[in-house]
């Protein structure tokens, strides 16, 4: 039993690396098994299919990311830190410093397979976080739409940094979060924004 669990995790981690390097189309079970150093046939003892393995890998990344973001939530109420800087910059580094995980996540998230096999579970994974984040926004704000827009913007900028199109520096970080701030700020509770104004004075 323990061996089976270890093999399953090894296949998931290898699937992430292979998809990150080669893309979804070239991420064959043979390539994944070779990366894991395990017999290809054993994949089907651990998973119903290759798609189930990729779905489980994506879910693992979702769980890790949602947990990380939830842990950062107290920083959103740190009145000594400007609102623009609260939690967002830490989340940005979390993405950029896990290149394989991010590349896998990006490729799978925007694939037809994700929409078909994993998207419902993806949304469910973030519902608890979204419920917590509603405390930051005005009651009339469409929080789900805003947080998806934040998510997509961060993924888009991170893709350009990892792909070498934009440098990984303070200017890129500032530009990314100026974009996010522009559509988030009008929907943030007024008392949170007031702490920024007081800090600037």
C-alpha cells in the first residue's frame, strides 16, 4: 500500500515536470514513466487513465495554491502595509519560484481537458478562499469575477516572465500589480483603502 502511494505521487510529480518541459501533447505515459523511473504499465495501477493522472496533478497544485493564499490572508488586514503590497507580492513570488509547477498549471488550466475533466473541481477548491476574501470587498462587488480576473492577470504576467518576454524585476512586479490594482481597488472596502491614504501622508 505504501509503495502504491509513493508510486502515485512519483507519477504526479513526473507528469508536472514532463508537461512543463514538453507540453501536454508530448507528455506521453512513456515519457512520464521514464521521468519517474518506473514501469509505464504501473501508471494504470495507480490511475484509471492518463487524464486522471493529469487531473490529480492539477488538483494537487490547486490545493497547494489555495492553501498558500489562505495562509496569506491575515496580511490583507495589516494596516502598516499599503494595500497594494498586502499578500499580492508574496503570491507573485510563490508562482515565479515554482517554475515547473507554474508551467504545468498554465498549460493544463488553459487546455480543453481542464474544462472537460477538472474545472468543476478547480472552482470547488477555491470556494472557501473566495468566501474568506469577500471580507475585503464591498458587499455589491462580484467577488468571484474579480478574483478570477486577478488570477488570470497574475498567470498572464508570470507566463511572460518565465518565457523571457519580460524581466523578473521590480518594474515588472510593479506593472503587474498596477494592472491588478486598477480593477480591484474600486471594489475594495473603503476602510482598507483609507489605511493606504493615511500611510502615504
